[in-house]
């Protein structure tokens, strides 16, 4: 299974890193601070919730588009308005799609496969004039996702989940195989590295949206790793779990672009996976047994509430 390649290949990066290292003392301390932290639930007011079929269609679309919301230094972020409040990032995307379901047949795979530029632009229309990053790539990915569901799964995301047969590892495998935009890998020192952020988060979101029951009861859900993105390495660095070289830290602090696939970027993400795995192990030693992806959820939730000293690293990519 492709899921099994994540930990050994990211460990290879971690052992051969130049820009990033993990501080084990900080790992133990971080785990201690998380020992009694509640695990955030999946559902929130920004998510669409319908019957099982509609919920799965929505989650697939949401996670097909769940990447890269940051703005360049000095620019505004893509933002939408709801009930007088401005919302950006992932929650803005979740809410924009939820609202659009009333106006557009977004849960129909055939419609998605041919969605117009105009419709998607209307669905993702900002309240501040700042378009969502990588719009053209998002348009292509929506169409591709719709086309794959229509052609291979009779238009239903539920059929992907059925084919997974209650295995999260199989779900990741199917998504990786059939949807190119989810093939999150890199090459480091000539070795292929598997990160699979979005394929894993899609699997976790299906599990969460279906309450871990029925078709959403993945018996091996604990095998998911953390989801290496922007916010998890940021909070790990904030608490000293990840240490960056002075040169890399200067780049991050000044918000210079770190190229996708560069050694710096791969090291940040691979060490993030390894650090959260170490936190999971430390939590288990301390008496709390949770899978790495739920440790990720706790950390991500914490990252939304803490004002951190340094910005997250800036990489333009469709993979997170």
C-alpha cells in the first residue's frame, strides 16, 4: 500500500536534512501539553451536511480544492463575507461551496466535469476583490475530479468509498491512482518521497463526515500520518519541535518564496510528518493513544488560536 511509504521515505529525508531538524526534548514537552487537549470534531457550521451520498460528494469537491490560500506579503487574502463577518482560508472555501450548492448543481459529477470559468468564479467570488490563488488550476482540478467520478465511479464519490472496503489505506490508494492532483510526492537526493497530504485528509474527512460509521468506518484509520501543510510546521517551529537553519529562517521570516520540490520545502514537510509521529509516540508513552492524524487536528486547531512569532513558509503548490 502506498500509505506505508510515507513514514520510511520521510524518515530518510529527516535523517539527511540540512535545513531542518527535530528537537526530541521539545517533542516530549509538546506531547505533554497535548495530553489532555480535546480532539476537534470534523463538523462545523461552515460545512455542508446532507445525506450520506451528498455529504461525500461535497467532501470530495471540498478536498479537491483545499490548497494554497496564502497571499503575497502586502497583499490581501482571498476572503468571503457571511453574516457581516469576513472569513478566509479553508473555512471560507467550505462555506462558499456550501452556499453555492443552493444555486449550482455542485454535487453532480457531470456538471463539475464541464463547469464554466464563469460559474466557478462566481462560486469563489471574494468580498474584497482578491481572487483565490491558482484559480485556473482549481478550475482544471474541479473538471478533472468530476470527469473521473463520472467515468470510473458512476458519478458518485460514495462508490470510491465502497471500493475502499472500509480501508483508509485503500482509499488513499484509489485517490492517488485515479486523481492526478492528489499525487503528492517529491524527489529528494534521487529518492522518491511520499507525503500525500490531500489524499490522506480526504480519507480523514470522509471518516469524520460519516462519523466513522458504515462506509466511513475505516478499520485502519490509525495508519494515517499527519497532513504536512503550512500551519503544522509553523506551530511545531513555534514550540521548538522543528528547528530551521538561520538561512531558511531568514527566508521564512521575510516571506520569500520557497520553491515547490526544493530541498528546503521537502525537508520542512518531511520533518513535519516525522515530528508528529514522534509526538504520537510520546503521547502513547505518556498514556494517551491517538493516531497521528488526530494529533495533527489538535495542532492545527491550536495554530488557529495562537499568535506565532514567524509566518509559515510560502510555497505555491496544489498539494497543500
